[in-house]
C-alpha cells in the first residue's frame, strides 16, 4: 500500500508542477465569429485575415504581459442560428474570455442575448446602430454607424445651401437603415427630401426613378446602397445628363465601385472611413500611424489592399489588447477596462467608450472623399 | 423638364430593357417549340454570355469584338453540352421531369460560375462610347442603340432562317409534330440539339450587350430568365414577332410602373402580368389558337 500512496503523491506533485508551468505562459484565448463564407463573405474574409494577422503580430512581439494570445475563429456563413450555436461553443467548450464579431448586424443581434447571459464581452464588427443603442453592458462595436455618415453628407449640403434633396435607396437592410437615417436627420439640417425612391438590389436600370428625380426640383441626389446598384445609378445619371451633384454612401467606398461605374464615377462624393485615403492624410491626423501600419501589413501578408471591413477586426483586436494590457484577464475585468478606453486612434476612427456609449465614435470617423481620375481625393 | 419628356424617357428606357427580354424570351420559345420543354436554364446562358465576355476581355485581353464572338461560341457550346448531358439521356422522361431537370441544371451552372469566377460583379466597357444621345426628349446611350440594332438584326435573321432554310423548316416541322417530323426523315434529336445551340447563343448575345449597362455577376441569370420567360408567355411562345412584342410590352410597362407608381413594384408588375396572361389568355396575347405556335 505504501508504494501506491507514494505514487499518488508523485502524481499529485507532478500535476501541480505542470499546472504551475502552464499558468506561467498560459495563453489568453479569445473567440471570433466571422462569416468567412456565405453572402457576407466580403466582410468575414478580410475580418478573419486581419484578426489572425494582428494576433500573430502581437504574439511575435512577446504577447501581452508575456502571455500569448490564442484566436479561435469559427465561420458563421452569415447565418444567425449558426452564430448563436458557435457563440455558445466558444463560451462553453473553448472558454474564451471575449468574443470578436459577428460580421453582420443580424447575427450580432442574435448573439447578443447569449453573451450577455454568460457575461462575456462581445465586440461586434457590424454597423447597425441598434447593436449599441440602447447600450448593453456586455456589447461593444467597432464599425461606424450610418447615422454618422448621413450627418457628414447633410453637413456638407447645409454648408453649400443645397436644401432640396432627392434620395434613392436600395430596398435591403443597408438601404432601409440609411433611408431611415436620411429621413430622420433631414429636418435637423434644414433639408427637405423632395423625392424618396428605392430600387431593388438586383435592378439593372434605374432611369425610371432618375427621370422622376430629374423632373423634380431636387438640387442634389443621395444614393444609398452597396454594389452593384449604385454603379448603375451613376451610369444612368450620366446617361440622362443630370447635372446635379451625386452623393453615395460609405457602402461603395472601395475601388470596386470605381471599376464598375467607370467614367460615371467621376465627381461623386461620399463619406468614407479613412482606410482608402490613408496615404493622403496629413501627418497630424491621429489615425495616420495605425492606418499606415494596417494597410502596409495587410498588403504584405495577403497581397491586396486592406479595407474597411478588415479594419473593424483590427480595431476589435487592438481594443481587446488595450484592455488586457491594463491588467484585465477575466471577462468582467475586460469589460470594465474596455469601457474606460478613450482616445484610441484605430482604423475606423478615434474610439472613446463610456458606460453610456459603446459605439465610441463621432462623425469625425468619416471623411468626405470625391472620385477624381479614378481615385479618391479628400474633400473638406 | 415636362411630363411628356418624362413619359418618352420611360418608354424609350422600357423599350431598351424590353428588347433584352425579347431576346431571352426567343430562346425560351425556340426550345419550347422543338422539344416541348420550358428551359429554365435559359437565364444562365445569358449570364454565361456576360461572364465569358468579361473573362475573355479582361482576363485574356482580347479585343471586345473577339471576346464577344468567343463568349457566344462558348455559351452556345455550353448549351449543347447541357442538352447532351442533361436532356438527351432522359428523352423518355415526362415534360414535368425535364422542366425540373432544367431548374436543377440552372442551379448547377450558377454554382459552377460562382466557383470559377467568384461572387464579384463585373462590368464590360461600352461598345462605342458613353456620350448620351438625345431622342424625342429622352436620352439614351449608344449602347442602347446597339441593343436595338442587334435585336432587330437577330429577329430578322431568325425569321428568314425559320422561313427559308431547310433546317429552319425542319425545326418548324418538329414544332408542329415531332413524331410526324421524324417519319418524314427529319433527325429530331439533331433538331433538338440545334435548338439548344440557337437558344443559348441568343441568350449569350443578350447577356453580352447588356453587360456594359447593367453589369454582370454569377447570379444575374435568375431574374433575367424569369423576365424572358414572361415575355415568351405574353407572346404565346411564338418563335417570332409575338415574343418580341411581349418583351417590349413588358419592358415599357415595367418602366412606366416604376416611374409613375412606385419603383418598389417594378418586379411585381412583371409577375402580375405573367399571372394575368396565364389565367386569362394562356395562348398568349397575339395568337388565336394552338396551331399558330410558329
């Protein structure tokens, strides 16, 4: 019997020893939900790539306080049900301390109750303003609200005394939300919407709507949608010889839009995150350093330009890093530290969270850009 | 800008869109008449035309005319392959079974296109510039002229073909009665294959000439296919003028509906017309009876 108890003690000691060793360099596990496949893969893929790139960089630099980060990524394929299952898996099986993502507003709204119940901080990469309005203690987000984009355009119009505006929005979630904001904020800037029309996401000809606008007394046109609809609108505007200034949403702030609309893109003005104009920004811009680092790194790793969507994931990981550097390591302490972050110049803007603001950005997160010679130019 | 100018813009835009629907609709009619099948994969050949066009022009840098011809050729060959692999082995299947197969085939083609070319939208350059032309108070692009011209040319050619060539007459014979056509020595199987070749080639042409205006991606085929189907139904599945008029009427009504009522109902207009025709005049607007399906 003696041998047995001795071996028990030996095993026990060994276990303690290993436990001690592993806790010294134990990794911090963070979860990520991105729709790498499925219709929103244009969001999820750059997000996954960026998150992995940033985590690798942090680890190469020695981790956070000597502890490496471990990123567990699951693909939701844009499906809210799947997102909820995978969130539960991240929390119960992988025991992550925080979750980044999901990529879309629908998925985020589905996951939110789960992370709140389990008390795990969630940093969403989706844009819908209802994610953080009303504020939920455990939910943060990094993508800019469309409220801010609308404010940027209206401010510009107000300055130029263009107060009769026609809006043309796509009939999907993005367009509907933008339309709501456009209608809601117009009166605040003394703007009347003289035409309010829509087009289908797959429509191939918008001359009918634009003819109506041409016949109205509108002084400017705002088109709210994502590719390819707005490119058709741009071409149709040119075809009809409409000379009114044309504004677009941040939904088309990518080179793809210029490629699709071609000549017709010239002169269009749109609000955009700073990523696409990183090299044009003055050195005094608070975000310049982050932006240049991100854009160059992404290009180096993946051979394509970094975009806004990847930027949302960059911000999410870096915000987490900041919270962890403040000594947080449990979900609750991470949450508390996130809420205290202020003046963090990321990709999407300068973040400053507070107990009443979990979106953390102001309308300065957007700059107005104009398309000239198939490239972006800053407008002020 | 006054109201009459608006109306003329709606009508001209509608005619341009309608011409495309007509081309696609003709494809439906040609296959229906020689086989009795409604080929729901027709829209995918339109997509293939556009995507092959983009592929040859932007990836392989062929000039536009060459890319156009190659795209039509490749799409037509795909049409023949589709007939050989999916339709012919099942010649004894019921018409309903064949219709389901064409739906399955369309999903397959769409999926393959997505895997090969990705999910992005692509644009082709216009054939002759972007300077708008003014016409009766409305403005159109040179590309619209190409659409009108090519549609008219194709319709005239196909009319001549069906009236005056042996193959065309054989196709018409198959349309009237396949068994009798077989008895007088017409190779019905070859005619069926030929009808797929014609239909997919026409669809591909439609896909290419609209790609500069509307852009193209792997999933444009569904909606265009349905609109073309609707045009063919309005025209009573005729190989000629009926379907062309059906397409034009559809295009104009759509544009007027979007402009005067609400753009939200644009697609609804199409399908309400489709249902009304199917309920009230299943033989089409212009035909008097079953026998005039040529």
